[in-house]
């Protein structure tokens, strides 16, 4: 009774605010406070309260980033609330500290001095699976319909920028642009349990950059990304027993670990030839995180059937219940190109094209301390593209309204669509509102992510590499909140 041990595919501003060249500016050196009785007191009180909110929010975000609810799709572009409200079309705008993610060259036009920004975009995904009829039923017994457990994932972006003078600026960003969280409900009866019951991938990027602005209309940026990842994969192995061939859950497999540190390059460009038009390019280099000597645990699940339990225990003793596991996890390079145009004084339109070099994610090799368990996960990803569009209307000096639309062409081939990750082409729809008061900015928004239905069966033929065929339906709700403060 040999056990199958194959893994599935891993797969601000007061009345002193001004608008210049279509961008918001706050010249701290030019702001003068005029004490006028109650009005001044109220204004100063608001500033103190909002500043404390920002500080408290930053602390909570910093603590929350490390909890177990941290993922939400293999690529996460929602690293800034204002950008998210604009559908992610921010490459040629990049006019707050979140530029450190979307286009670091943009910080060359920020106000002199220090600015910080804390952003969080909780993701509430819902995934449903309906098993195909035919061969899949015999290979993967269990519930006909399944869905993922209710979870909230917390992509986060924290940024600090500093503009030294007209030419030089710098900053550092912390963001989580890649993550995966797929936790199937009722794992004991989920038909794909031998492939995956819970998969969690979390990437942590720290990115210091320097920006040089040699001319009033152009800026360049260069930097690096320091990247660490955490990985958790769980599944349940089954064993057929008895004359009726009933499949029993016999072993729970749990792989967990943290990668070593890797480094990737970063570069960006911003051009603003006129007051109403800007053009931006941002590049993030690909990176490979290597996992070495990570923990693998094979836990016996007793069935109460003595001959079966004795057989499984003997095989576990032979294989080794505690394993050390290693492997590489590759993240793609990202290139974004964007334009911003103001057809009217209060209206700005944005458009971005984003390319992901997913072709590097062709396979994942897992090496165990017992070579008999070594596994190659077939991925075969193709390069992916996104088209992002946004619009912003300046209601007043204090309020801005934003909307966005994005189309994401997924890179995952039909063969690697699995319980570990079932991606599909998607449409994103977003709205948001920004409130500014003296040195403080608050943005709140919402994005709805709708996935096209993805089936691994075409014209009656199943294409999943492991023979686990069916239909996946996904949707995600993403509220977003950002707090920015200029010192």
C-alpha cells in the first residue's frame, strides 16, 4: 500500500494648499499659521488628533503585518490606498509617499522634508469549487462542492520619503506585493485534500531608493529590494482500504519555513513636459527566494482500522516523520508604464500598462531530507499583463473623488489551476475619496475584484496536470485606508 506523496502545483492641507502642474503641493516653509481665536484652536486640535491617529494606525499596521492572515492572491498591487482607488493607475501620478512602490521617481516632486504614509487594504476573498464528473470522482473522493474558509488577508504598505533639495530625494518602503492565501473549508472532506488544503505564501519587501531630478521636468530613481518570504503548505494523504476501495485520511503533511534574504534591482523614470501631462516608467527586478532546511512534518491520522493504521505507521517510520525541506520560490520582474493627462483644471485621467515576467515561474523543486519524497511542481506560467485606468476629480481644496477600472490577464495555464491556486482573468472596479487638511491626508476606498469562471474541463476533456478537474469561481472585496503625514 504505497502512499502517493505528490504536491499539487504551487501552484493636508489647509487653505494654504495649492495645485501646480496638476499635482498637490504643500510647501511647509511657506505655511504661516494665523491665530484667530476659536477657529485656530479647532484647526490645531484637528491636526493633533489626526497626527495621533496616523501614529496609532502605523503602529497597528506594523503589528498586524506579521499575523497569520497575511496574503491574498499571488500578485498584490494594492499597496497604496490612493492608487487602489484609481484602479492602480498611478505610475505617472505618484504624488505621495506610496510612490516608493508605484514610481519612486515621483518623490522628486514631493514637498521638501519628510513624509510618511501607512496603507492597508484588507482582502476578503471567496472561492468556490465544483468537482467535475468522470475520472475525477474516482481519483478524488469527497464533497462535490467546496469553498474556502472565511478569512481576511492584510496586504500592507508603509513608506517614508525625504526630499533634501530640488535635485535629491530618497526614501524607503515596506510592502508585500506577492502573497497567496487559499485555505479550504472542511479539509477532511475536501476532494482536493491530497493536493492542498491550505497554502500560504507571504513576501516582505524592504526597498530603499534614491531619486535624482536634474531638470524641473524629469527625475530618475534607483534602488534595491531586499526580499524575504514565508511559506506554509498543508495537505492530507489518503489510503484506499477494504473491498469497496474507501479512501481514508491517513497522513497530514505540513511544510513551513522562512527563506533566506535575496536582493533585486529597482529603477524608475518620471517625465513632466507640461502642466497637464506626465509619463512614468517603473521597474522591479525579479527575485528568487531560497528555502533551506525548513521544517516538514508528516503526522499520522489514525483511522481506527488496526491493519491500516499499522501499515501507515510502518511506512511513516521508514520515510521519516520529521523532514527537512528546501526549494526555490521565484517572483517575476514587473514593468509598469503610465500616462496622466488633465483635460480640465479639476479632472485628471490616468492609464497604466503593467507587465509581469511570470515565465520564470515554470516549476518549483522541493527537496526533502529523504530523497524518496523529492517533488517537482509543474507551473508553466506565462508572462502576464494588466491594463489599469483611473480618473480623479478635484471637488475642493479638501476633497478629491477617484474611480478606477482594471483588467488583469492571468498568467496561469489551465493545467496548473488547482486547489493551491486557481487564478483567472479578472476585472477590478474601484472608488475612493481623499480628504486633506494642512499636513494630513486620509484616503478611504473600495475595490471589487471579479474573476471569470475558470474550468479545467474543455469540450469534455480535463486538463489539470493531476487529474483534479472542475470549476472555480472567485470574488474578492477590498476596502482600503491610507494615512499620510507631511512633517
